[in-house]
C-alpha cells in the first residue's frame, strides 16, 4: 500500500519538475528573443545570405535593395518589409 502511495507522489513530483523545467526553458528563450530584437531594432540592413531571384541583397538597406533589383533588368520589383 505504501509503495502505491509513494509511487503516486513520485509521479506527481516528476510532473511538477518537468513542468517547471519547461517553463524555465520557455522563459529563457523569450528573454533572449526580446534581447535579440532590442539589440537589432535599429538595424536597417538585410541579413547575410539573402538573394532575390539570384541578386545578392545581403547587407543592403531596403532602398538600396530596391534600386539594385530594378537595375538588374528584371521587370519585377520586390519591396522588402
């Protein structure tokens, strides 16, 4: 009888530990996401490795990327948000 009671308590404790651990991980990820966005909020340049129909637009501002894609001979113009 005691084994069943102890087993039930152990399972409840394991569930609590798992839930607390997951909450800590989620809160940590949210914290670092907010810090990352605050640090990069003023950055107007496009990140490395971005291409628009084969045109490299990495490290350009939105305006320069529009000018570059218009001047490439493509009739399409992409507006980056």
